[in-house]
C-alpha cells in the first residue's frame, strides 16, 4: 500500500468521523478537482482527484460501513466520480449533480450530524 497523501489519517482517525464528515471532506476535494478540471489546470486537477479518491477509498475501507447498505452507495459513488472526469460520461452523472450530493454532507457535518 502506498503512503497516504493525508498524513494525519494514518492512525485510523478517519474511521472516527461520521459519514457526513467523511463525505463532506471527500466533497471538498471533489470541488477542488472540478474547479481545476473546468479551468483546464491538469496538474491541480490530478492532485485534487488523487486526494479525493484516497479519502473515498478510506471511507470504503471504514469497518463501520462493511456490513452496512452504505457500502454499495460508496462504491457506486466512486464509479460516478471517476466516470465524470475520466469515463466519457458513460454513467451520465454530471459534475453539478455530484456537487449537490456532496454539499448536503458538508452541511450535515457542519451541523454536527
């Protein structure tokens, strides 16, 4: 396994976050990736995209979601974010739809839910 980009999460701290906190953070990186993609800034896009996937993969690995219905949603979400930027829109989800999806988790995380 390669070293984490988010060094502060190596100790399993990510797994203490709620799903809203986890996906709110994933959404922040998604926003950064989307902005860079729209500007045509390939280097910043790739870095933000890699950070987003790392956080999403950590969320998928979180033991509390292993037997939970949310795991399927998380795996589908990973497919959709990859498709939006690298899959030629095979699934058909838009960047705007995913921004809205993540926004709600960010709002819930700030509200402490």
